[in-house]
């Protein structure tokens, strides 16, 4: 069963609900025809300028969620923590994100993402994962945030 999160209070409502059961706000639902798009690093630069200007190496770019589209975060060489805790390198302040939600870790020549037993799960290219290798252009979903992994 799918759920819809209230943008006002963060309450988890049934997918069939039109109004939040907690605060009564109108629920904004995603377009059912939405598809995952894949972009090359050159195409990403054309769409949003250079989103990771100012640092070298891999990055996460926020595509949607929390009004933060376009923000970018450098991926650290060893481990990058993603979560609601201010101590995380990628701080996503929303109730749909666990305090310590996921980590990106170095794996050989590349990187992998690991779910840290989060409540709502971690998704890569719309598939729920426990751990998986990341490739350039992969879409991560952490709570209501959608991020793109970019290797440069």
C-alpha cells in the first residue's frame, strides 16, 4: 500500500486520501505518469548550469523535495552520511527522512549506497535497496527527496 505525506505537517496518509487526516491540508499527489529520466553530466550542466561548481569529484544533486531543487552536496572520499541529523554531511530536514537514513561509501573505484535501517527505506532508480553500487546518473529517493548521483 502506498502513502502520501502531507506537505504541511508530514503526516503519512493513505494514497486514496485527498486531505491530511492530522491537519486537514489538501494533499499534493505526484503525477501518476511520472517517469525517471537519465541525464549525462553534460546534459545536467546544460539544464541547471554547473550544479557542482566549486568542488571536484562525485556529488549528489537535489532534483525535487523540500523546495531544495538544484542544491548539491560533495560526496566524501570514505563515507557520506545522509539523514535528518544535523551531523550528517547531507542534511535533509524532513520527517520522511530518518536521522541516519543512508550512507554513500567508497567501494573499489566507485561508490555504493547503504540503507541504515531507515523507516521509509532507500530507493535507487525506484527500487528499494539495502545496499547497491551507484552509477553516474542514478536517482536516489530518500524520504520525499529525489537526488541524482553524478560522477565527475
